[in-house]
C-alpha cells in the first residue's frame, strides 16, 4: 500500500522502544534501550526522517499519510538472522522417534534428518520451493519479522544448492521481507559421498563455492561444525575458501558437542557463531576476542528438549547476543520470533531490553546490516512493528498469541488495518 509523496507519519505511539547505533551492543550496553513516550515517527521514501518526542501539530503532518498507533508499543522490525527457509517437505514423521529418545545424529546416520529433506529438495522444482517458502515468509511478516537470513544446505550438490539460492533470490524480489543469502553446502555429508568424505569437501571448495560466488547468489558461507558432520579443521578449510571467493563466514558451532567450532569462529572472525548450546569457556573467550556475534536459537533447544545456551555468561563476557528462530523442517519447525522472545526471557534470563536488542540491532549485525536496520533512528530503513502491548514486558509475558498489530516495511504499511 502506497502513501502520498512516499510520506508516512506514525502518531499516538504509547511507547517507542529501540536500541541505538550502527553496530552490535554487548555487555551492559545490550540492555540500554531508548524509550520515548507519546512519540511520533516520520517516514519518507522508505527511510526514517524524524523521531519526535512529542505529538506534532496536525498542520505539520498535512503532507503525510497518518497512521494512528492508538497507544501501541512500537519497536524496530524483527530481524531473523538464522533460518533454513527454502526446503521441500516437512518431517513430522520423525517426531515419534525424538519422543522416544532417538538421538538426532542417529536419525541422521539412518538417512533421516537433513538427508531426508535433501532428497525431497533435490526432487522439487524451483517454483515449488518458492511456493512453500513464500507461505513461511507471509507468516513471519504477520508476526513482525521484516528481514530474514536464508541458508541453503538441503541440496548438498551444485545443482540443488544453486536452485535453493535462486529461489530465495526470486522471493527477495517479490516479497516485502528482505532476504540475506547464505550458502551452506557443508550441512551434511550426502549419501553419494558417504565413503568419500574428502571428495565432497573438494566439491564444495572447488565447484560449489566458486559457482555461487560467480553468480552472486550468496553473501555468507556457513558450515555445520559438529560431531558426525564436519570437524573444526574441515570447517576452517571450507570457510577460508569462501572468504577467498568473497563470502563472509558464519558457523554452526557447539550445538551438540564442543569440538572447537566457537574457538574457530573467534580465530577467523566469523560474522556470527550459531547455536552454542555446548560451548566451553574457551569458546566464549574466543568469540569476545574475535568480535563475533553469538546467535542463539532457543526454540531449537525447546523443540529438541536440549539445554539452553549460556546467554548470561556471554553477556557478562561482553559478547553481543542475537536471537533467531532456526526455522527448519527438522529441529525447529517454527518461524515465530515472538516465541523466541518468550523463551529468551524464561530460559536465558535475559531482560526485555536485552532481548529487544537481540532480535533487532544485534541480529542485524549478525548479517552485516546494523548500519541500515535494527533500530528506529533517522536515516535507517523504515521497518517497524506496532504491538498490542504497553511495554516490552508484555512481549516477554504474553505467549501463544500474535501481538503484532501492524507491520511497516520500507515505509509501507504491509500488514494490519491501521
């Protein structure tokens, strides 16, 4: 929906709450959030042009299309910095295995888990992949998510990895949500390479990474560094190859076992290290030294009935913490960042202010977007959420309900009846 002259004014804001700055916030600063009562925000041509501490006279707003926030809480749009958005099929049939205690790595070894989705994704058309992912994006937008990182990794071959990334890029052009693309060809060892581990790593390094780089299909390269998947040394080799081809590094680290993934992240300066459930003290120190954002995934811990990452220790050590959904068909079939907010309060013992920073500015930093999104400040992209809430406490307190009343993306009202 467009507005006259590309100008929109959000008035009658009960409370505007936002982190500030163009980089991640760590330590005590993660909990420092600007709060303005009775605020007014002016938007023009997709950017924020003013954040006002009092309601403006009607005459000043004559050239604006006015949105009455009706006393709502307003925050930056939510940023989901870790998803496996594009895939074919769901894996509900694995739920009963998990309920009787079959370990994830055992399911994977039996050809389930990631490999089950790989088979379906290889067989799916690009249009089918787009259609399923579009439904997820619609749900995310309705719940306040305005920017999403999308990983590949369900192809494990050149053709399908490219197909996943092409589908994501097409959706980025068609859907209001902004997508950021990550190559994750090193997500598992495909069945055709089960007896040729070195051959698959060579395929990723010599064929898949160069092709993705040449076609401009990804900005980041990620590796699943875990027992039974890829070692820290293999992850280093793959990520450094990505860097040589212009792909910034991310890493799935210490989800099940601490095998050196977080230490590697700090050593090579990845944009983020993700999961970190089993992280050691040495990993925390490495992330701090390397300036790495810790991207925690509480809904995955919830769904797998696993421990929760050491958020309070990370914050105390001065490591910036982001929170993301990990939306995927196996270990987190949910894209609700609102649920992640609830879990972060109860399980990470984070304050509402720390959590807001984690799902906005710090998440934006994890995908190299903190200079343009993640806060409500002059010059930044106009991505905002109007909440059925009076305070940040309400977002942590209420669960199971969608509190997002309206969503504004690039200055456009894309969801809600305001």
